[in-house]
C-alpha cells in the first residue's frame, strides 16, 4: 500500500481539481472506476497503454515505484494498490456511507474482507492456476477449499458483506469475484453467482462497466 501526501494541504477555499486515475481497462484500474462512480466525485481518466509498457514511464514510476496500475492522484495525495484506493476514497468521500465509522463494530468486518481479496484470493487463485508447490500452513491463502469456504462465509448473511448494508468492501471483494468468475478462475458456486448478479445491478457498477467498455473500444482493445 502506498499513500503519499506531498506538501501541505490546500485550504478548503481553494477549488479542488478533479481526481486523476491512471487507467487501462484491462488492469485493476477498471475496478477503481466503479469505486469512483460509487463515491460520486469528479474524476478524469488518463489512459496508460500497458501493452506498450507505458506504465513503466519515468513520470508514472515517480508516482508508483512498482510501475503498475492503478495510480490515483487526488490533489497532493497519491494512492496506489486498488484496496488502498478503495479505503482512501470511502473514508474521504463517503464516510459512514460506504465506510463504517472507525469506532463502529462493523469496521473490522469491512477491513477484513476488503483486504482479503488482494492478500488471499488473488494469490490463492494464481497459485492454483500455475500449480505452485507450497505448504498451506505457510501461505496466507492456505488451502483452496478453506479459502472458498471463507469467501462464502463473507456473504452468507447477505445480500452484502456487511449484511443489508452495501459498502466499499463489496466493490473490492465483489469486484474480485466478478473478475475471477468472468475468466473462469473460480467455480460459479450459487452463492458467488447470486452475489455478483446483485452487484452488477448497481447503477454505479453499470456506469463503470460502460465507461471501461467505451475506453477499450476507443483504443481498439
């Protein structure tokens, strides 16, 4: 996670420039568009041609030393890593709406499943797809079936991770499930499929899907 603030914050009386998202529709930045649509702030998308390695350009490496997308710039703040971007946006622009209050009991569940997606699901799926040899007790994602059972438990109370309340955790956790099901990296268990269908009905999700599709078409992808 990288969250960097350079210099003092501007005064509230100074108009804030729109957020800039360095983006490619075939990267994790695609899900950040959904995050931005959910919080409802002004933003601008800067296309980065990852097929030509543009994410490794000096100006982007200066923002994210990993040379990867997404990169979000909000005034003086630079945020990378999709889960970190999600937490940042929800806390700053939708507190108590898309993010539980810091002292709310539900905050622990919110953080748990938001971070479960990149730290457990993604490496767990990659390990299985590539036939990695590892000891389950030493890997953060543990055993495959245990991971799937944990994922189902996250949405067992439904319809969302926090029960009846939609939150930014659903954009990260649910967005990961949407992608994994689309590329057939996960079996379409009824619990997963129903959850993803509920998320796809959200207006913000539909707008994000349309924007990503339009950008892909505009760049011949």
